[in-house]
C-alpha cells in the first residue's frame, strides 16, 4: 500500500508542469553554483600554492643581513583551500586568506575577499550550499503542501480514506513520493558534485574526503526529511491548500532569513567583542609594559642583563660567551606571546560563546544546524579558521625563536654587526598546515547532526499523528 501511494504521488508530481519548471530552475542554479565553485577552488588553490612557493623562495634568498632584520622582514603563511569549499565556502570570504608573520607582532589574517565585493554581494553569494539550504526546502514546500489539503479541496481525500488506508501508511507513502521526486533533482547533482570534487583534488585526497561528504550528505538528508515531515503536518492540519502554503512559506522565511539574523544579533549583544581598534590598542598598551630590547636604557632590560650576568657568574656582557641581544630579543618575544595568548584567547572564547547561541537557535531553525554542519565538513567554519590562525602563530614563534637563538650563539656582541645568510634562513622549516581530521571536526559538530536528527524524527512523528486526524472536509 505504501509503495502504491508513493508511486501515485511521484507520478502526479513529475507530470505537474509546475514541478518540472521549479525543479529545472533549482537544478540549473545548483549546477551553475557547483561549476563556479569548482572554477573558483581550482584557481584560488593554484594561486595560493604559487604564492606560498614564491614567499618561501623570498625568505631563503633574502641575502645577508642581521637576523633580527630578517625577523622583521618576515614571511607569509597561506591558508589552504579545502576541497569541499567548492560546495560550501563558509566564512572564508570574511576571515582572510593569509597572515603576515613577523617579530613582536601577532597579526590577523589579511586579504578578505568580502572587502573587495560589490554591494550586490550583500544579497548573498550563489553557492551550492545556499541552493541546498534555501531553495531545495522551498521546492519541498511547493511539492508537498497540497499532499492532504489539496486532496481535501478537490474532494479526493474522502475517496482515499474510504479505502481504509492506515494513516501511518498514508503519511509514509506521501513522504516517500515526495522524496522520490526530490531524488530526481539531487542524485544527478550529487554525481556532478562528486565529479567536481574528484577533479578539484586530482584524485589524490578524494578518499580522505569520503567521511566528510557522507556526513554532510546525512545532514542534508535529515534537513530535508524535517521539511518533508513539516510540510505534510501543516498540509494535514490546514483548512485549505492556500492556508498550508502561507504557513509553510512563513516558516521558510523565518527559518532562512529571520532566525539566522536574530541569532547573530543576540549573540553579539550577549557576548560582545571589542572593535579592531580597541583590541589592538589594548595589546599595544600591555606590550609596552614588557622589555624594550631596542632601548639600552630600559629598566627592565637592565634588570634582565644583571640577572643573566649573575646566572653566568661574570661581571661584564663581553664575558658571557654569547650575545646578550639574542636573549633580550627572545625575552621580549615571550612577554608578547603571553599578551597575545591572553587577548586572542579571550576573543576566541567570545566567538565560541556566540557559536553556542547560534546552536541554541537551531532548535527553532534547522537551517542553522544544517549550515553549521555543512561548513564544518567543508573545512570553512570559524573553528577551523581559528585552528589555522593558531598553527600560523605557533610557526611564527618557532621562526623567531630560531632567529633569536642564532643571534645568541653567533652574535658578535655590542657594537659589532652580525650578518647571517641562507644557512640560517634554511633552519626555519617550511610552513605546513594540516587541517583538523574528520574525527576532530565530527567530535565538535555532532550536536548539529543530533539537532537535525531530532527535527527529522519530530516532524515524522507529527506528520504521522496529523495524518491520523485528517478529515475529508
């Protein structure tokens, strides 16, 4: 019986010209978004690899100079482009693509594409994720809103119920019919996405993306299942097909437009973050409280010098056997690192609390859970941006430590300039960033999957219960 109902629903939907037109538009947008995402990924990934190689050559070939000058010369760390970002670019356009690594400073990521975007970009970028999260649910609503209410308006619901069809079978059959029609759109799109991913990764890292793809697909299936159940519930309870459509469109607007904005505004109000100006000013104030390694009359520098002389058991800097300048420079770095850890740690913690607000809103808007899970599996969520920033900062500190250690061991002492060359620059390893593995990301984002599963289960139960209370008129 369930199969017959599903076949009937599927046949009616596929014969409906409105469905074919709507599905064609959504399919065209989805395929166009995938094509643009693939092109953007391939171009940007190549550009970043080339830039990283050029930056490395510049570091190694900077010539002879004072090592501390090389530390100020610095280098760049480029954030790699995750393969699944072609589906969901997430927050990449707003977080920057590279960070400048230099002595005494922890810099923010630079070159945010959103800064160069036109005013049209405020309406949102066409991506595969935006189509999957906004337009496909709208298509589900347009497909299924007349499932019960439409038949009641046409007078066919009475005939159907007179056959003694169990309400559970009726709800499942209609849900299955909608799902089959939806599969006509999503299965070819999934195949196209897999081909785009395979060509973007060159096949080399495709196997590593399978768990992420599977989890993302499961999240979207649960998301669509929730919309199918919700649509059938409203259709069964509404007095007419028009009323069902109005209620469902209202939910779609709240879910896709209003709730995400409310979540952002509430999160900012409850857990505010400082402006960039105030943040940098606070850091500068605390940095000035540390050792000024460039000022020989700085009291803290003099105190450090006296301590080092005491520990080494000598009376003069010249008798240390090492260059005190390297020790002073590293001591200054250590103070700065503590300042950076305190301020950036507080900032990241505020962002984490804001993310908690977003997750709480997912109980009222499944889009927020679907979006969060999609970005996490694509490697474009804020948490993974923090992972990259932390890795880049660890590399900066190691780079500066290597330089300062070389000054300490090989420096010529006060009044004598020490020049280093490629043999020193080569001691600094190339920057290699390994993104968090699937298990790490899944451990952070399983609540999003649980919320989507809860939505799907709840809407399925409501749809079944509502079908049992359906009356022909």
